[in-house]
C-alpha cells in the first residue's frame, strides 16, 4: 500500500535516508530530532522549492495553490513540516497505518494545532488518491492520525520521556480523529514510540 502511494508522490517531497527532522529556517534554534525507522515508512518533507538559482517558491505557495497564503485567519494555507506514513513491524499493528504529522517549533507550540489539522487534510487526500489511482492490493483496516509537536520552549513539558514508554496523546478540540503529543526536540525516538 505504501509503495503505491510512493509511486504517485512528487519525488522532491520524499525524504530518503535517515529521518532527521529539522526546520528549514537557518536562524532556527530548534535542534534536529532523529526518528529511527522500522517497518514500512514514507516520509514527506514540506519545504521551499528552489525553482531556478536564486528563485525559491515558498512551501505554502506550492502546497496550497488554491488558497490565499497571506491570510492568517483562518490559517487555510499552513501545514506541518513533515508527514510520515508508517506501518509497524509489530504483528499487533499489521492492519494499522499510522500517519505522523510532525511540526517543529523553536519556541512555544503556538499555531501548531492548525498546521497539524491542515497536514491531516493533505495526508487524507494523498491516501485517497493512492487508493483510487494506485496499484493497491490491500489496505489497512485502520488509519490513525497522530500529531507530534517538537517545541523548544513549551511550559507544559517537564522532566524527560523514557523511550520505553509510548507517547502520551491528547485529543484535538476540532478534529476528533487527530491525537496530539508535544515533546522537546533534539532527542532520538524509535517510530514505534509514537504508535499509540
């Protein structure tokens, strides 16, 4: 199923190799976060495109061509930094597809909720296109959307998270199918940690 999705996606948004999440802004103080792959995984990175030397197309311009990207309220043209489609190796999860919507913030997680919701819409659209047009032989029985905000200075984050535990999610106030966790950036996590 993920192979069918990968065949249809724009190659420039596919992140191959190690999963190191980082902000594009060179002035960002958000440290990179490493996710250790396991199972079947496709990672999408939404970043500015370089069209020609010295000509950059902003992410929101190419990602949301139908919408006014200058509009802040409602934030229709904002998305999370990464979307990761993941089918775990664990036999207990073999019929589940996890979609991790990842947002990196140097400071507080303000604004991340809208970015995660829009990322969820993009992920749902990509999955629907793959199901309709891709060479899909089987489809997971359950798709689970998990928003993960890596925020550098969130007052709600105290102590450390043990990697042996699962991420602690809370329900989103607007999208009932989305559950969200906020963590500090700069650590390394196995993807299985987020499969909760």
